[in-house]
């Protein structure tokens, strides 16, 4: 017991100590609470004051709100409205009164005007009232809105007041709790004191009391434990914060040390740099001194050099100046040289030009000489000239490769033309070649000398030869707008005759005839179908004449046109197809110019025969029969005869076979003697006509190439080739190869196209002919 007593005593002491500690703590807490309670009191006070303030504010706001502008305005407007209503009522009363007055018969009184004015006023007032009403409605709306807003504000105010009351309540509750806690804490130590006393005094009850106190102790211990726990936590917190502080301190120290170190380092570096700088300055200084010395030395050397260089410089300057002068003078010099060079070149060009001109002149002279020689040769050949005329490609030639142009000309020589036939170019030389672009006028210029010579009493023949469609009729007759040789010749004759009218009397008459199938017809006669005969003049002059051939005297172009028209009409009535017929017959215009020199009584007669020959084309041998064959034979015969005659004339043979055809027989006078003949060979340039073109050109060249020479038996024997022979003997000296005419064109059957054997075969034919002749 004693021991337990002692133990209890010990325990008591310990508890007392603990109690003291707790009391201290309590006191501290109490102090704390006491110090906090005035604080809270203060807070409560301040809140109360605030509440009061706000209540005042609300009342102020409320009073303020009661007197807003809008409300005032509304009140005012309401008053105004009321006033206006009163006015209106008064006016209505007045109106009623006035109406009543109006009903009384007072027409001429001033009431009427007044009434009108009043009515006007009334309506104005009504309008005003209306406007005011609208305004009032607007204001009402505004007031309504404002009232709503006010209600809202009030509601908000109420809410905030309630909040404040709540806050107040909460605070007072908290105050009460605090006070209660303080009271309970105050009552605790007395209880403990009572327990100790009980332990001391009542030992009997000690055990029980001990038990109680033990349980109490237990509770207290728990309490203490809890407090300790709190304490520990707080200590831990303190420790952790201390730790953090220590850490932070350590860090700071670390940073400081680092800072110190960096500072030291920096100082060191600065020191080192300072030293380096000083060192470098020293070094640079010493180097500069050394360099300076070297420069000084150099300078001295340069000075001495300069002294020695001065004379060299002088010479250089001199040289430079002279060069400068040269350079300055160079462009002038260059210009001079260029000018002289240019002059030389110009001179050389001039010389070349002159030489060229000289050469050209010589060439032209040579050409003229050649022409003259040729003309002389032609004259020697019996005044027979051969011209070629190429017509342009026409629509009738069609299109495509068949209508391609196959004829080209020589730019320098107007007597040459080239024909591309079967891929080979064949060249022909005539007396003159007219290209497609040559006009009727140009063609006529070349023949007009011939035409005028018949005024002087010469006989002239102009033939148009060529295949059908080659332009014979175009050249001879031409078109109404662009007449040919016929009309132009007569016009020229008229003007020439007129020029000579002072001394001469001239009569120009024309006949138009046609030779078809060896029959001569007078196209101006009354019976065009009648066949005319060619007879010898009975006067024994040996002249030929055609009995019955009509001759028309013509004096003007109108006369000629009438004659031509008449001739055409007659020719057309004679045949079914004029085109076909005209290509199968020779058309002749015979112009006779008879002159009488009045002073001497000398008479001259010249004849101009303009002949549009039948088509020279070869008729297909197989297809032609009957009249067509006969036509072909006649044409062939007469054209061959014409060739024979011309050949005989040019080669000055004793015998000229004029009688072989009607045509040559009729023109005998005009072909022989000193008469002049022109053969105009017409060709088509179209590719499809090249073989006919080739034949025509060969005919032309043969007429022209007959050389003058002594009359020989050989030449006499030779005959002009028939049309068929022309076709098959290309490239051979034809006139010597074939038998003379035996009437029909039988020669063609003997001709071999094999050129290799021809010369031997020709010789044998010749021998045969000689023996038979
Ligand atoms: P031919 O009388 O030889 O049968 P044409 O004189 O009737 O040929 O000519 C045939 C066509 O060619 C005609 O329509 C004609 O107008 C035309 N013609 C011929 N030569 C020329 C030319 N030099 N210029 C213009 N057209 C031409
Ligand atoms: Mg014709």
C-alpha cells in the first residue's frame, strides 16, 4: 500500500506537474481566447455598424428613388394630361354649342368663318390630344419599367439584409461557444483538486477512488496522449520547418561560397588579363619601334631610289605624252585610212560596175546583132516567121495534177520556152514566145509591121496553128472586150490609110471564107453552103481568083463588126455544133487593100490573110470512122500541105506543092514571092496537153529550122511529115525520112518507132523514092 501510496504520490506529483503544465497551457489558451474575444467583439461591433449604415443607405436610396426625374416627369405629364382632358372636354362643349348654333339659319353672319376656324382649331387640338395620348402611353411604359427595376433592387436589398442577419447570428453563436469552452476549462482543475483530497482523506475509499482516479487517469492520460500527439505533430512541423530553414541556410551558404569563389576567380582573371594587356602593350611597343626603324631605313632607300628614278620618270612622261598624242590622233588616222580604203573599194566597185555595164552593153549589142542577123536570115528564108503563144491555165483545164503548168520560159531570152514532158524538159527556140500573161495588145504590136506592109502592096498570111483549145480563135478573133489580131489589124489599116489619105486613095474590102473537108465556102455569100472553086485569072497573069466570093467594102470598126457577125451567123446555120465545126475547119478572113497614088496613078494591091486553122490534134485512130475520120483526114492533109509549102518556100525549092490542099492553093499568091508569112503556134500549158503541145512546138521548130541551101533533089524529094508522122518521130530530122505525099496519109504505116534502125531504113526509103521518082 505504502509502495502504492508512494507510487500514487509520485504519480500525483507527476500529475500535479502535468496539471500545472496544462494549467499554464490553459492560461495561455485563456489569454488567447480573451485576446480573441475583444477582437471578435470588435468584429461584431463593426458588422453591426455596417448593418446600420446599410439600412440607412437603403432608406436614403428609397427616398431618392421616390423622387427620380422619371417619376417627377410622369407626375407632371399626368397633370398635363389631366389638363388637356379638361381642355378637350371644354372644346367639345364649345363644339356642341357651335353645332347647335349652326343649325340656326344665319348664313351671312361671321359665325361661319369662326366656325371654320374653330373646327380647324378643334382638329388641331384633337391631333395634339392624340399625340399627347401617345406620349402618355410611352411614359406609362417607361414608368412601368422603372417600377419593375425598383422592385428588383428592393428584392436584392432584402436578400443582402437576410445574409447580414445570418452572419450576425453565426458570429454570436461562435462567441457563445467560446465562452462555454472557457467556462468548462475553468471548472476542470477544481475537480482534480477534489479527487486528491479524497485520496488523502479517505484511504478506505482509496482503492475505489484509486480505481476511479485510475480510470480518470486513464482518460486524462488519453487526453494527455492526444495533446502529446498534437504537440508531437507540432514539433514535427517545427522540425520540418527548421530542417527546411537549415536546408535553405545551407543553400544560401553554398551560394554565398560560390559567389565568393566566382568573385575570387573573376578577380584572378582580371589580374591575369591586366598582366596580359600590359605585356601585349609592351610587346607591340617594342615591335613598333623595330618596324619604325625598318620604315625609316626603307624611307631612306626609297629616297635614294626616287632620286635615281626621276630621270627615268621624265623619259616615261615624255613617252606617255607622245603616246597620248598618237592615241588622240589615231581616230583621225583611222578615219583617213577608212576613207581611203572606202574610196578604193568604191573605185573598185565602180570599176567592176563599169566593166559589168560594158559587158552588158556588149552583150546587148551582140544580142541585137544576133537578132539582126536572125532577121536577115528570116528574110533570106522567105519572110516566114514563127511565133509561139502559150495560153494561161483556165478553169476548163480542171484541177489536180492534169492542170499543172508544164511550160516555163527563159528570163533572158524571149524566144525560148521549156516544156516538161514525161519528166523530161524539152527546150524550143522560136522567133518569139508569148507567155500566158502577154496581152492581145502586146501580141498585136509584134505583128503590126506585117499588117501595115500590105498597104504597101505586100501579101501577108497570118496562121494560128495548134490543138483545139490552145487559143487560136482567142488570138485571131479575141473577145468583144479584148479583140484579137483580126479586128486590130483592120483598125490599124483604117488609121494607116487615113494617114496617107492626102496622096492615096485606098479601098479596103473583106471576104470571110471557110474550108471544111477541102471545100471552100463563102460565109458572106447568099448561098453559104455553095462550094466555091479556085480558078486562074483568064487574063493570063497567072493570078488566082475565086469566082463568086463575096467582098465587102469596109470603112469603120462598125462595118467590120457587122461583117464578122454576118460571117458567124452563116457559119452557125451551116452546122449543128459550131464549136466542133469550127475546130474542124479553117476560117479565113481575107482583107484586100487597094491603093491608088493620085499623083502618079500607081496602083497597089495588098492582101492580108488571117487564118484560124483547124485543130491540129491527132484524132484517135481506133475511134474515128465515117465523117469524123474523113474530117481528120482532110485536116491532116491540109495542115501537112501547109507544112510542105512553107518548107518548100523556105528552102527555096523550085517546086512548091501549093495544089496539095485547098488552103495552100487559095493562099498561093500570099505565100509565094516576096509575101510575108507568120505562123502563130498556140499551145496549152496544162500537163494533160503536153504531148499535143510537144507536137505543135515540133511543127513550129521545123518550120523555123529549115536552112537555106542550094536546091537539091534530096530536098525536093523530102516532104513535110503528116500529123501522124509528127507524133511518132520525135527527136529525128523528120523531113528527110518520109516518102512524099501520095494523097492519103499512108506514110504512117511504114514508120517504125525504133529509132536505132531509122537512119539505115531512111536511106533505103530514100533510095526507093529516088528510083521511083
Ligand atoms: P482554139 O480556137 O484553139 O480552139 P480558143 O481560142 O477557143 O482555142 O481558146 C480556148 C479557151 O482558152 C477560150 O475560152 C479562150 O478564151 C481561152 N484562151 C485562149 N487563149 C487565151 C489567152 N491568151 N488568154 C486568156 N484566155 C485564153
Ligand atoms: Mg477555135
